[in-house]
C-alpha cells in the first residue's frame, strides 16, 4: 500500500491514511459476521474522515478521491455511492457490496485493480463493478493482473501506482 501512496504524495497529492479499524478496536477481519457488525461504524469513520480532509488548507474539497485496499475498497466504493464529496475511487482487489444498490445515489469514476486469481475477493467482484459502471455510463478503467492473487508483488504495485496516478490526474487535476 505504501507504493501508490508514496508515489501520489511525491506528485503533489495530499495523502491521508485512515485506520478505520481503530473505531471498533478491531485488528483484523475474521469473516463476514465481523464485517457486517462493523461496516456501519467503519462507513461513519470514512464519512468523518472525508469531512476532516476537506477542511485541510492544502486540500481542494472539490477534488477528493479515495483509494481502498480489499475491505477498504469496499468501504471506499460504498461511500462514493452516497457522498458527493468523493470525486473518484481507486480500488485495489475489492468490490461494491450488492446491498449498496439499495442506497446508491450516485457513482463517480473508478479505477479497478484486481488479481485474476484472487481467492479472497474473487475477480468476479471486479467484473460485477465494471458491468454496473458501464450500465450507469460512469467513467472507469480496469486492470486485471493475470496470475495474481489478493495482494500484489513489488512490480505489480509499481504498475498499479502509476495507473492510479494517471487516473487521478485525469479525474482530479484542474
């Protein structure tokens, strides 16, 4: 995760790292019951964090993006369906919970980065999101890495970081 964040910070983006587990005294996710129990609190944490970031003097509140990894990608995409302050999402090996269709008010441009052989979050999640974005005519880009699972090697992180930089430059820069 440090690779894309460091790359973006080096290019002038204000990068903030959210520790949403802190709100629930969680250190890891041990299954769907934990996710279901804490998802609303984590979403509230994300909402509050976007508000905090938007008030920072070095941040343009009209150009806020989220970058999420695995569960963080699910949270980022979910937040973007209800929070108009979020202008773009870069999601790494995550997806959009199907339940969010009930609450969805909007979608923003999304960069989908996923491993083809991901056993934790199946690549079908990426394709489901792609179909939804196409149906709603929302700009997106997708990169499925062949033979890659959940998490990336250094070489893939570098490629994903460069893709994230190009995507955010395209959708956030004036």
